[in-house]
C-alpha cells in the first residue's frame, strides 16, 4: 500500500533517476523514454521454467514486482542484494475497488 510517505519516497527515487539513470555509465549515460525509473535493490528472484518473478525493494520498503523471461533475468545477472532499476512504461493505469 502506498501512503503519503512512501509515495513521496517513490517520487524522490524517480526524480533522482530521470536524467542519468545508469550511474555506472557516467561518460555516456543511457537515456530512456520511460519517465518512471525507480532505483532499488533486488529482494528476491524466483525462477520458473520460462519466466522469473523479480521483487525489487525501493527505499522506504515499497516493493515492485515484475515477471520477465528467465533468460532475461539470467543475462542481467539478477540476484538478491543486487542494485537494479524498475522501469515503468504504461499508457494506462487501472484502478479497481471491491
């Protein structure tokens, strides 16, 4: 659940990452069209036969979960404790209530 505090932390993470989102490439930083880039640390990687579920923990404890192909997770070297970015590019955000 996002609260006002965790929302502010997420916004701060986005603002820090927007201009130079790949800190290891300062000479020629990669640019990307997605505006929502969240820096965090991989909390867990659960590999399936084809896909892998990746949980990235953001500052403040907010978690982002993504499902990517197993081969992509392996080629990125994703493992618990490794710094990573969650890049969100979406044309729609759906809201649901019960």
